[in-house]
C-alpha cells in the first residue's frame, strides 16, 4: 500500500519532521499456533504484520484490515498483548516517525497466506520453534501471545 493520504497531507505541512503515529501489529496464529510473518520489501527482514491506523479508525478493525490487505488472511482480533512507544526512526526519504504500537493476538479464520500487496516479498506461517531472525520486541510479544490471553505488557518506568 502506498503512504496513506492523511500522512502525505501532513508531510506537505511539516516536511520530514518527527510525526507521531498510531500503529498496530498482529500476532496472527493459525489452528496449529503457527505465526504469520511477512518478509518486508524495504529491508528483506521477516516480521509481524503491522500498519498505521487511519484517522478515527478503531485499532482492532484497522489491524484486521491491514492483515487482510497484506496477507489475504481474514483474522479475528482476540486480545491486546502490548502497548509500547517505539523509538523514533526515519525512512530512506528522510521522513521521521515515532509509533505508539498496539500489538494484538489474532486468530486466522479464513483465507490462504499470500503476498497481497506491494509491501512484502513473501508471507508464511512459522512454527514458534522455527521462527526466522525477527526483532527481539516481536519475539517477546509472540511468546506472550502464545501463552494465551493475558494482561497486556506495557512499560511503567
């Protein structure tokens, strides 16, 4: 998916300055508790399906939309796993961003995993003991999600 229109409109006003954005991440599990991962076009790395909420969009609804758009999987959002402010980062074009990320445990309910947009090189299901190299934060959240619905992880200090 291209950059959302609301972000392009903001960028016209603020240039490359830091933009605070609400992000959502899905730990999508199938019936065997395998985890759905996507290999990103931007860096070739595997990771959880994630996206940016549109203005006024509810987090669970936006995440289900992102999962379907990126992977062809229809998912039911089950529970919140973590709420975190991610470190500031920059895109190759110089745009600076910082995300408030809400990570949810999700269950696949329909569809076949496939590359369904231009953001991924590959999409696949991975057993928890055969995950590729993924960011430590995502690995920690996968472990939490596999334990079942629990109290969400969030930093207090």
